C-alpha cells in the first residue's frame, strides 16, 4: 500500500518491438549468477480495456558469489523499465539488449552474504496471448455479460512477460507479495493468501496477496474479473487446509457441484504422494479465460465444466471421462513442478511425466486399478516418438511433447518392473519428502528412483527420455523354444517385460543378445503395460 503514490497519473505509450528469442533467459548468466532474489513486492495496475500495465517491484536480494559490475533483469518487450533505484538513488546506468536489461552500479563493493534492494518501475503494452495457454501473454477476454475478464498465461515463457525479474527456472524466491489494482466491482486474484483489500476510490480496489512458500516465477500469475467466491476446509495430512474457489458469478451454481471433486482428489494425492506441499498458502481453484495452468496455490481452471479434456477422452477408452482432466492434472502439478521443480527446462519430464501419471493415480482412487490401467494404456496412441522427451540443456528446450504421456508411460513401466505397488507409492512419497520445495536436476531424480527401487533403470531412462524411437522386442517361437532379444535400443538396454503364457504371467529378461527359453504354451500374449514395439518372426 505504501507504493500507491508511485503510480504514474499519466501512462506514456511505448513503441512495440518484436519479441525475440533470448539465450540469456535460459541459463544463469554471470550478471545474475552472483545474486539471489529472496523476495518480490509487486504493485500492478492493469487497464481492463487495453491491457496496459503500470507497475513497480521491490526486489530484495542477497549476494551469493563474487559480485560483477552489472546485474541482469529480464523483461519481455514491448514492456520497458522506466527507472531503477539502488541504494536510495537512481542506478548509475541501464542498458537494454532485447528482453534483457543490465543494471550497472557499484555492486563490486558488496560482499558475499550482503542484502540489497532494487526498486524498479515499468510499464507498457504486454504481449497478448493468441492461443493461451499454448502461447504466453496477457489474456484479454470477456465474460458472458460482456465485461472484462483478464488472465496472465506465463508458464511457458516465464514471469518476465509481465514482471521485471530474475527469470531463471533454477532459482526461486522465498516469498512474493502481489498488490493488484482492480477497477469498480472487479476482483483481482493472485497466488497465496489474501492479506488486505483496500478501497482507493477512483483508483480502484487494491487486493494484496502473499505467498509464504518458495515459488518459481513462472507460477506467479493473476486473474481479474467479476468473480464469486466460496471457501471450504480439508482436514488433511498436516491439519486444516483452506480451499478457496473463484468463479465467474454466472457459473456459481454449477461450479459448486462440479468442484466437489477437489476434496477426494486431494485426499487421494495426499495418500499416494504425500501431504499437499503448500498448506501455508492454501489451495485455490480460479476460473480463467484460458484452458488451465498450474499456478502455485492458485490453479487456473478453464475446462468449461466438462469431464475429460473439454469433454473429450484422451485415452479413447471411456475412462478419461470419469474426471475433469484440468482440475486433476493442474492440481497434480502442486507436487510435481511446483514443489519439486526442474532446474532446467530440458527436464520438463519431471513436471509433466509425473503429473500426467497423477491422472492415472486419481482414476485408480476413483474407479479402481483395472480401469486406471485401461486409461493409462489407452494413451499409448498419443505418443508421437518424434524427438526425445528430454530437451537440450541451457536452451529453454523442453524436448518433445512426449514429456507428458511417454514419460508417464515410462513411470508406469517402472511401477510394473518394481511389481510392488506399496513400494512404488512409497517411492513417490519419499521423493516428495526428500525434494520438498527443492529445485533438482533430472539425473538426481533418476538416481533416486534407481536407488529406492533397487532396479537397474539406467537403460530405461536413457531409452525413453533421451531417444525418440521405441525399442523393439524381437522374438520367435520354434519347436517349443522361444527366442528373444532387444533391438533398436540404447547400448546395454536390459528392461524386463512380462508376458502371459497360457494365462500365467511370467517375466522375460531380454538383452541385446538373443536368448532362449523352452515353452509349452499355445498362446503367448505380450504385456500391455510396456511401451515397446514388437517384431514377430
């Protein structure tokens, strides 16, 4: 609230520049590797008609390494920094390079461990999303009454689409405060808990939200519209968990019925994955003018109150219509993506693979194991095998979209290989305990799963994350002998698979060298829960 006087009475137009790729966004460059942003205090006004942004942010930071003479701040054009205050005076020099701003001052006088502050004023017309959430930017929409309805889709490109910040996925601030100014009777919703609501007359109402947990910047977002609100409480694994729902007023009645799934879903996830990771900030489901997104403690919902994915079953089995895909998938990200976060976008499979598997987990809680496995198997046809699910490091490369369903099928196969559901879910719970609120590398998760499972999964990860095509299991039956081997696979690939011989499940342990075993079965059926190609001879 103390920043209201800093808002400009007159907004100055800025020239629109084309958005360009920026490699400095993808790695921890020298100009930002020497400091960590501990917290952000943001004050923002959004013009409900044009989308023009006018704001200020106070960044509290700490020196973590030898300071440089410059400091990097990210802000996507055509937004512009208007001014920077450092040490209670304007910064010595600013230099812009596309979507990066370099701030120069006497930073070298700082020592490791020192705390400093930057106050940045900024504004302009942000990029408008054309097909959110698949592209990023401000979403300017209208509700059924023709009134403004605004959202910010920034999961893909990051918070620098609307906020000057250190936009690097490998680091998280410990807390964020967001004060949003909404005109008239509109509500402004942000992450975390509502700390204050203050009427500022003609300026509008200021809604101040605070996040008390570490949060990745791509998870920070906002919603502005004519909302109705109700709340509830889940008596969960760590005590009372507040549940808050914000929906367009016209949708209140059907939303109350449709969102009844939230409590059983959260109970299921707490049972299988561990406690909800953000009790201090609560759980919110907010109707958004786009399909959905995993904004931490303020999940975006736009699935039109339909079951499945906009009323469609992605598995084509019927099981995909047993639940609302967006509620389940985006809420699953609270565990995988929001609490456990990949250091580099190349390891997006950690976020999307495990979260995609939470759909199967919830279906299992809802309808049982057989139907859940039917749903999981049905999504094999979605896998494209066009490129590796793991991307290239340091390039903002998330890999193939197979990091969703192919990675989930890989996790399902690991469950089959472990052949012990209690141990498999114990592994997921221990993963969420061990890496709670942490940023990790993919190799760390791989080694954890190998160690916990006691299985040689190195070849599985190499094959399904770092290679596009599927391995081929070649086999033939001659005179009562079954010959089998792996082909089209990474060196040393030795994943076991299950087969059914005369109605009995047995395991084979193929390698790249042909092996054999005597069989008397008339009927041989390949296991359905493994993502492989088969070559019959």
